[in-house]
C-alpha cells in the first residue's frame, strides 16, 4: 500500500450532499503552455525539467571549463586574472557536481523509476515539484554571485580557513554556503520521495530482486543522499555562522582545528562520488543487456556490489586527506579501505563485459556510450587504486594526475552513462529517437576530445603540475601537454554542439512529421517502461502490470517452446499497453514553486539585509500554510492534469476515492496493489 | 599587467639557462642504479620515462633524488604496473567483445544468443583475483606509510607557510628561539634526513619539493612532521599544492642542499646581524626603509619592530630581509634575484618594490600581500631602497646553473 497524502475531509452539507473541503485557493488547471509545466506535479514533466535545467548549467559549466583551458593554453596566460580564475574553477566544479550530474541523475530517477516499477507517479507528487523548484532557485542563487561582486573563490571543496571573511572578503563564499544548503534541501526532498516510492509503489509481484538495476542503483543513491547531505549541511551551516555571525567554528585563533571542515566535507564528499556514478552504473546495466540481447550477467552480484559500494563508500573519506596531517595509523587504515572498495567496482566492470560476451551486439549510440563508460571508467578506477597507495598519493594529490583521475570517473564514467541514458530513453520521453548518425558523430568526437583533454593530464600530473594554479611558467616544461589538453577541450565542445544540433534537428523533424513516431518498444527492451506507448501517456499505465519475472516485459515477448528453446512469441509493440485510459491523477499545485521561492530570499537576506529574510520567511510560511490547506484535487475539474476529455464518465459517488492524491489508489480496480 | 609580460620575458631567459642541469645529470646516474635494482619495473619505467621525457621541467617527481622520494617512486611504479596490467586486460576484453560479438548482416533477428544469467565460479574468481592483488599492494604500502612518518637523523627546521611564500626558521641552540629566519629557500645539509615541522600562519598550504619527498599540508594551529633529504648538493624546486587563495599559483619554494662544510659556513653567515650601511645611496635607502617598510619587514640588528608576528598583514609575518642577497629568488621564489651573469636582477627587484601587486596577484587592501609604492616613492627613492637592499647579506652559496 502506497503511503499517500491524507485523504480530504468530506463535509456533510445540510442538504445531505457531500462536498470535499476546499483550501484557500483552488488548484491550478492549466493543460497547456508554460503554466502547465510550472505548476505540474507530474513526475515526467518534472524529470524533463530537471534534465533541461541541468543541461543549461552543463552549458555554463562547460563555458567555465573552456575559460580555464584558454587561460592555461600557454604559460603565463593572461586571459583571466588570478581572481577570476579562482572563481571560475571553483564554480566549474561546483556547477558540474551539484547543478549538472546530480540533477541529471535526478531527471532520470524521476522520469524512469516510476515507469520501471509500474507506478503512475511518485509517492509525494507535490514534494517532487518542490524538490525541482528548490534546485532551480538554488542554482540561480548560487550563480547570482557573478552579478553581485564575484563568484565563490575557495574551491568547490572550500577548505577552511581560506573561506573565512578574513581571507575571502567578498560575498562569493556566502553564496556558495547558502546556495549549496538550498540545493541540498532539493536533493533531500527528492531522496525521501524516491525511497518511499521505490519501497512502496512497486507493481504487484515486483520483489526487490526483480527490480531493474537502474531502479536499484537509484535506491542506493537516495539512501546515500539521505545520510550524506545532512553532513555537508552541518558543515555549511557552521561556515555560514562563521561568515555571517562571526562564529568561530573554523577560526584557528580561537582554538579551532581546520581539519574539522575537511572531515565533514569528505564524509559527505566521498559518498557524493558514488552518488554521482551509481546512476550511470544503473543506466548501463539496462542498456548493455538490451543491445547485447542477453540478460545481465550476475544480476544479484551487480545489485549487491552496488549496495556494497553504498556501504563501503562511508569508510574511505580520509583518502582525500592523506597529506592533511593525519597520523600514520589513520593513513594506513584509509589506504587499505580505499583499495578494497575497488573490489565491488571491479566486479561490476567484469560482469558488464561478461554480459556482452557471447551476445549479439548492435552498436546503437546508447550502446556506444555505455561501452565507453565501461572502458573509460576503468581507467579512472585504476588510477584511483594508484592514489589509494598513500605514499604515492603524497606525490600525486593536488596535481593534474588527480584531475585526470576524477574526470575519467565523472566524465568518462558518470557523464558517458548519462548520455547513454539520454539516447536510450529519449523515444520514451519525447516520442522519437535522436538521430543515430549525428549521435555517432557526437559520440566519437566527444570520446576523442575527452581522451585528448584528460589523458595528457596524467602526464602533466606526473611532471608535477599542481592543480588550481592560475598560471604555470615556461620553465616548468608543461607547455606542450597543456596545449593538447586545451585543444581537446574544444574538440569536446564540437561534439556537444553536434548533440545540441541533434536535439533541435530531430525535434523540428518530429514536429514537421519527417521523423517517425517511436513505437512503444523501439529497442526490444526488457523492463516495464517499454510496455507503454512512446511518449509516455500522462497516466503512465492503463493498468498496473503484474510482474512475475526479472525483466518481466522481455519474458512476455520471449518464451521457451516445447523443446526448451527460447522463441519470440510476441512483438513488444503489439503487446504494449495502448495508453487510452484516463484515470484520475493528482492535480497541479501552486505551492511547491511558491514555497521554493522563499529560500533564496531568506539566503539573500542573510547576506545583505535581514528584512529580506523576513519576507522570505513570510513566503515560506504562507506557502506551507496554503499547501496544507490545499484541496487534494479540485472537484470541479475532475482531471488534475487537464486532459480535457469528456468521454470519461465517473459515477458521482466515486468522487471521494478519486480525490486521493495517489496514483496507486486509482488503479485498484484494474490490478491488485501489493 | 606590464609586470606579467616582463615575467614572461624573464622566464624565457631562465628556460634558456636550463635549470638545474647539474642536478639532473647526477640524478640520472642515481636513477640508473635504481632501475637496475628494480628490473621488474623496467617496462613501466621505460614507459613512464618516455612520457616524462616528452618535456622535462624542473619539478620532475618522476626523477626522484631524495631517499623518501625514491621510496615513494618505487611503490608508485609498482601500483602503476598493476594498474596498467589490469587496464590492458580489461581493454583487450572490451575490444574482443566489440569485434567478436557484433551482429553480422546475415544474422537471424529472431535467433537469440545463449541466455547466460551468470556464473558463480567465474564471478567468484574475478572477485578473488583483485582481492589478492590488492592485498599484495596493501602489504607493500602500509610499512612505507609508517616509514615516511619516522623522524630523521638531521637537524630540525620550522617551515611556515603564509600567503604567498614560505618561511624557514632554524633553532640552532635548541633554546626555543629561532636563530636563523629565512624565506623562499630552505637550506639543508647533504646526506642527512632533515626533520621539518610544518605549520601555517594563515590558511592551509602544502609544502612540496617533488624530487625530495611527497607533499605535506601546512595547517594553521597544527605542526606536521615531515622529512626531506638529498644525497647530492643542488637546488630543487617546489610549489604550494594546497589551494591557498589569490596567488596560490605564485607560491614557489626551493631547497638548497649544501655539503656539510658549506652548510656550516652558510649557517654562520646567517647568524650575522645587519648594521647601518656606509654608502650614500644605501644610507638614504636605509632611512627610507625605516619609514616605509618596517611595519612589515624585519632586518635583524636594525629594524626589528615587526618581529614575532607583528607585521601589519593578515598572516602577521613578512619575509625577514636580513640576508636577502644570500637567496637566489624573491617574492615567493617567483623572481630570480640574480641574472644569468650573476649580477643582481635590479630591474625586477626595483619593479617589485615599486608595485608588488602589479607583479604578483595579491590583495593589499585586505592586508594580504605587499602594497604598491608606485604613488608613494619616486624614482630616485626607489633606486635608493634597492641600493640598500643590495647591502643585505652575502652571495648565495649555490646559484641556479
């Protein structure tokens, strides 16, 4: 039984007629236009918006990267001042981690997870919208700093006491501290929502070990978020108190130990690495079997190793601090734990290769990105093992060797996987495939550019080039490889431009009717999202499927004949649901975006003038009040999502049940709910 | 930004000079010996040497000189060798899969490949093999972690990082008072494991001279122990590697390793106090220094007001200039103090005194870094101050060759 928002109070009128209570405001009913997006609580629209906003920040973070590379193109670069350079590398990291990869993963989690578990929405649709809008406002707030005196300049890791007012007198670090607190609330809200959704709203028969690996990895990631975000939040609150109210948490003069920040930051920061990479591990665990036409090799091992990474990820944080001045016992212990976290990761890699082994591989664009994850991430993982050797790390840390390492992990791993996911699920989300030819150009140019950018960084690091230096001298001998790296960065840009062209071109083609509509099951998929039409209908499932197997949809298409040989018994597109039912769905709501808009006001007020904080708090309280009094659905509209069909009759007496804000409850007639 | 352009020019000059060639030559002899001893790593050594020989800089962690750096290099090559072996295996497997198991044009689309759901034996094997490899690596790593933390037999030197330069203090008689305070260049005796006590006066920095040892953070309020040593005399270069604010990129450091006798001579010369100069220009410079510079800088014996962290700076300390001329560089080792012909680099020194923030990014209005005197001192006054500075201390014991 799904956990749902409270059913509405039914008022008995004197006439004997029943009428649900209405809140302070009626719920919005926009079916089309921008307001249909802004007030939506539909997990699919929210997922798409997460993706679109993340891609906007990806563009911005990419521009920041190119500025860095232009500055370092030659020795003693003069494109940026040291001050600008420090702000830009700080925001490049912060943007890519918090505003690109995390929300891209959230985009897939929001869009795909309910479809993979056979649900009509997430457990708390309005909270889902709240998470999106807090993230949007958090990102805007963080980048407002550019227009208000300069960006944060303490690095994304923001080591104390360099972030104190004494050493970073501008407002940049305030924007960093408050902006990340706001973005953190978004992730926390999303994490709780998805955990409840995955645990409670799976289709009947979908036991945990019949759950698709992508959903599994998202579940692990949400638990990591749930426990990691409070840690960074504590650190950021302490930093904000130091900066805004002259507290002394990181003031060495008052007896503080700056290593406190490092411990807090990395206790969050290391699980964060797995928060960034596991969604992509989930994505390729979906695509590799589909395009190899074989089941995932060792499903349970992959799931268990993913969960194991989730646990072990908490015991390795101090490997970021091997030269920070921990004693030899700590260094040795964290050195060992770091080595052994390579085991579950390595097992995954080999299982993926075994999945492809013996298969019939079609090299679609999503498959190519997936294979590049397997190989590029391996390089990043192996250089990670080199860092786990603490004495070697004393030479490698804070050099470009580390920069190379984590870009192989986060670009070669996380981002390649997310691109695989985009090409793979694009037809499900938008109803048409991205162009495969342009996609292949995109893939190959990015792959070459990526290796040209980050491969030579290994060499630069071994030559002793330190990170976060706004310049290097000609006497250092770094010229040649820096030139290559900068060229590579612009090659990546070309690849990304091709991706943008692909999106626009296919969209225009689809609008013009020259690109065909994707069928429900364009890739011969294995999981439930392929059993419903493309693009996904508003209500996802006409009826909630009953699951009997892992890869249930595939088993509906392929069964053993009398000789025990697997045969195709049905075409996926033929047996897919039609998407022609019109169950009730939760209504849109004004309040999530209103509530979210209070947070940046509060934060701005804390930096500049407290009366703004007062206004923000008023907005926040008013929104919570309005939210709590909101009717669960507007009875006069009937269909919250505004699908304006009149053919769907509803017996009047049935209304109260349909008002419940849970999609699952409306499906009770069609399928039992487990 | 004229200062920066000049910096480019001066750096180009330095490149021509081919820094520390001498060191590298002796170092190559050392290295050859080292590789022979570790024949197992020859292949990798060749590979890494090829990579590193593409362009040889002056930091060169891959050409270790000090014993600690060599020990680290050995274990790093071991881990690199293992990583490359595994990487080649995985790469070969991926390529094999791509070639061998692709769909062929004639394949029946309804014909499924064999549906294998897993193989417990195989999975157990490729879980255990990495475990064994990593156990081997851990066994090799852990003792060396403890070795690096041991104390050495040599003298102890206090290393203090601040925005954006390093200070080195020597307490020769162990009375708790520093007897020698110098900056930018740490002078050490050859053949001894010198103990460093690393700390910071403001934010976190990291002390790193790659050819001598790995890095160690300088954290305010904490003293971190670390060692360096060199078996041969020479100048070794280093960088600050923990992001420390605006001029993090311009906080360099040098280690000068001297033979025991030279080290002794250097120590004695550093103990000498300064006195009022006799030359006319230098005397005028001395007076100007007393007006404009002593709120931050100390010159032992004449201007000591800014000692003990009293400098008017966020970090409380500016370089002690008593023996300025005995160093080879200034301003966080960003500029050479001597030209190629061993004459004093008056042009850069004068420009630095005139307008330091134009030469090196800093934030003097926030008491981070030296202020500009461009509006305060006129040309002749600058010349006088530079004349005075040239009287401070003797020649460096070793020049970059």
